[in-house]
C-alpha cells in the first residue's frame, strides 16, 4: 500500500517502514563515524528502546560501546490497512542492521510495567547473555497509561498545570500557525496518576528485580532520563503534573543509588537531557514552540543536537569518560548543559517575547522540528519514493 502521514492534533497515526529503516541507519552511521567509546560494558538492557532517547541509547550501546543489548518495548505490528507503530519498524530495522554487521541483539515486545514482563526479561537475559551480567541499564519508558496489578486500577498520565489555569501560546508545527492555549488545572487524581505512570516506582521495581536475580554486574550503571527546561515551559511542564512525576523519578534515583552502591558498588543516575523532538514532546502545549526557537538559536551557535548526538555525548563524555562521572549538586547528570547556558536562554527568551504570527518563521525553526517529527515516523527521508507501494 502507499503510505502517507496522517496527523491530527500533532499526533501521527501512520509510519513508513522504509523511512523508519533509513532513520535508524542514519543514526547508526552517525555513531559509526565517531570514535569508539572505551568501557567495560559487555551487556546492556534498554527499557523503552524503540524510539527517541531509548533507541538512540541502544544504538550507541551497540555501535559505540560494543555491547550486546536486550530491548524491551511495547509496540504494535501492522494489521489490515493499519501500519505498524514507528517503534515496531525501528526494532525490525535495528535487528536487520546488527545482523548484517554480525552483531547480537534481542527485541522483546512486552508491557514493561507488568511483573510477568520483568520475569520474562530476566529469563531471557540469563540465556541471551550466556550467564554474564548486565553492565548498563537504561530506563527510557514514556507511556500514557499503567495498570496497577495489585488493584487492577488503570492510571492515566495528564499534561496539566497545577494550582491555576494555564493560558499561553503554542503552535501547530504542521501549518506553522500560532495558537492560543488554555488548560484547566489538574486535580489531585491527575497528579497522582501521572506520578504513578511516569514517576520512579516502576524503575525501582525493575532495579529490585534485577538485583534480586543477581543480574547486575559489579559497578553497573543504571540511568533514567528526565527534563527540567526553562521558565518559559515551567507552568505546563516542570511545575505541572509531568514535573511532579519527574520529581518522583529523581528522588527515586537517590534511593536506588544507595542500594546499588551497597549491593554491587554500582550507581543509579538521572540524566537531565536537552529538549528534542519526540512523540511525547510534540503533544505538550508550548513545548514545540519553545523547541523551534531553541533549535534556531543552538543551530546558529553550532550546538544543536538530536537524540543520537545527545546519547553519544552521554556515553562518551559523561558515563564512560575514563574519569569520575560529572554530576550536579543533586547527583544529576546534566546533558542539558548547552541548552541551559545563559547566552542560549537569553536569546530564546528575547525571541519568545518578540513572537507574532507574522515573524514566527523568522524566530523559530519549525521546519527542522517538523522534519525531525516526520523522520521519526519514517516520512520525508531523502532517497525514498513515497509514491510507491510498500509492504507494511
């Protein structure tokens, strides 16, 4: 069938298998073009490895560190005239590349929140890693819902402000039009549900399960991803429901770090990453507009990074730099260090304050935002004829 992008409210419901494969190959080729990273990492477990930072982490682990990886993701294959999810195609493309390069990897399609999935992963890890332990764990799950198995209650995350109604500006990055955004404040149930889905509880359950199974090597590193962001996005992000979940994730890191130090001399960290285009960030009000301005400023300064460049820098300059891992006063790895530079944020704020519907294209690079978003779903990739039938 001929596959075209179908986008509603900044959500794309289709994916192109050849385009997804090309995007995976592009990221792999980037890492291949960089120096190998010296480390003792032989085996890595990537939780949430089918897109965004998770996929980029897996690519760097394999092609930068030389690790064998197990990927856990909850993706859907094609049915009838409906395409598979981008992550499904990404997994297939990644495996095709590693097979061609004579490397080993394993994809597991599982709901990572379930206890049965944790048991399945532990069983597969013991077999796939041939009795060797896991040296690196990446927790990069981004999900809208989670069911508490002990109660059967379904929790749904929310993107809402806390305390008062949010009134601000946003953007339709497809039509490149400014929008007025108004969001009612979260209820206490919204807050707690978001913490349940996006907080640190599941990360802790995974870490406990791996430790109890004696699957983590001595000095293993365990990393989860977070974001802080600027004043511009605070009301809807860091001071909103998702921010409360990130607070919980970051406090969980302190507990896990102590536990890992005691048991295996290992460490748990939160890496605070730069704002990039992901399927999640595209639907957070105000954030795409901020990212569009940020991209323009950082490109002009030669500092722009996507997911793969960020994850290569995380592994090469932070986690495995041959020295002590650099952290801030709260034990966070700050991969947002370039984004949050005073000169960068000053320029972003100046552009934000001058925004009008007439100068939007001048102030923000929404073309790059849109291209990143389309590439993520396998569209607008160079060298692919999208008018041709393709097997989904």
